[in-house]
C-alpha cells in the first residue's frame, strides 16, 4: 500500500439487525481511498448511509464486512481500547455542535488532547494550544469558556483542537450546520487554507452543497452506495481567503511546527523515542517547514 494514503475503505458493508425482519443494509460495498493532502466532501440526505459511513471512518463503529485501514494499519478488528488510541492520535474530529468541554477555557480545550497522549508537557501543550488558537484567529479569546464565545468562535476552537495531535485526517460532521451562511463560509475557507498550504487532510460529511464546494473532490452517497457524481446546484456564495490571510496562517503554523520540533527533541533526549522514530518524525516536520517557506516566498 502506498504510504501517502491516510485512510482506505475496502468493500465496507454495514448491516443492522442481520437475519431479522428489521434488517437494514446501511452501507453496500464502499471502496474509498483518501490520500494525504486530500480535501473530500461526502454528500447525502438523511437515510443515505452518511452517518454510518462517518462513524466507520472515525472508528466509532465497525463494518459488518470489509476493511478499514488508517495510515497502512488495518484497524478493522481492533478492540475498543485500541481504537480509542487511534482516534486520539490519528483522527481529528469537528462536530456540528462543537462538543467543547463547557467547564474548560478555549485554551484548555485545545490542550486536553495533547496532554492525554503524554507526548507533551503542560508547558508545551499550553504554548502549542495558544499558537493553534492564533492560527484560527482566536488568540484574544484563549481564556474564555464556550458560553462566552459565539458559534463561529466555538467551531474555530473545535478546529484548533482537532489539529492538536497532528492527525492523519480531520473528520468534519456537518461543520457549518449550526452557523449562519457567512460564518460557515469563513470556517470552510480556513480549512481550505490549512489544506492548500500545509496539506492537512479533511473529510467533510455534509448535506450542504455550499460546504461541499470547498472540497477538491465530492462524493455522493445514496442508499448506502458511494458515487463520484458532483452536485450541480452549488451555492453561489463562497468566501475566498486573501493573500494576507494565507500568509498570516502560514506564519502562525510555522511557530506551531517549531513547538512540535522542540517537544520532539525533548522526547528524544529523555529516551521516549527511538533514533528511528525521532528521524522519521523530524523529517515529517522539516518537510512541512519547507512547504511553509515556499509558501511565504510566493
């Protein structure tokens, strides 16, 4: 398998209540390859199998038949404990209703997934979380709790949190469903910058053609089957990020990568990483730094 594949589904089927009068075929032979740097949208109405597919991609449900492979690792038969580690380390989640912890500040919400991995000290997690909030334009709201933030601000916190552990892909479930059109367009434009400038992989599950328009590839799901037929009636309005906004995002992301590099060096010095792991992870960060350098020079 190519090492540029973030997630692959092979012949995935999902059957509820098999062998009973209530049997439902939610997914029928789904084949999907998502490569690193892809930005795909999966569109479908209620009852199409969209939510079931999202749950399987996010390892929150298992297929009845078929395989789920994430970064070359077949996770189909993993235990729930193993899948919890996969979700923590390899998948960033952005939900329609944000799912922030209401008793924590924006900064603490973004810190939490980093601290749960044990890969960051509290100081490192705090600094990286602040840069991630700066990346989404919320540095001045870092110490505010969710109830003190607008819907658009909460969703930007959720995006920062999703990026915290450098996931293989970010899975977005109706990310603009609770937002007005303009705010939703700006949220998707931010994701577009992160994808185009840094190669962050996004999978967006939506019924909204305006959201789908942001993606590079659009799939339709109908009656549990996946099709590559793009929608024809896309919304006319889409906010495009300007040159200065792209450069602002790149400058902040540069700081985030430097924080990651510092944390990586600390872990290598303390013996938490083998020499091979250190080299591999360092090369990944250096490649991204080179991407940013090229972007800033454009």
